C-alpha cells in the first residue's frame, strides 16, 4: 500500500468551477497518483512514470471522452 500522507496534490489547470476536478501528485517515490478532488477518500490511481505519460497522452487525445 502506498502512503499518500506526504503527497503534494495539485489541481489540474483544466479544472473549472464545475466540480469536475482532478488532482495529481508527482512527489511520491517512484510513482505518481491521480485522484478526484471532490472525493479524495475514494483513493487514487497510481502510475509509474511511463504509465502516467501513456495515460495523459490518451486523455489529451480525447479517446476517453464520452
């Protein structure tokens, strides 16, 4: 299990006032984490550097848009 107590979460610059906010922590040893800012108690997705890059590339391409 990963200890998130020292995580420095930052909100996405694309998050607006609609409540759809994503936070990213990149200061964890060997991994990065992504979570929903309005429900942080629900946990986070944890990625290696390569996995995070692939995930962000997919998100930015619009492949996950509904």
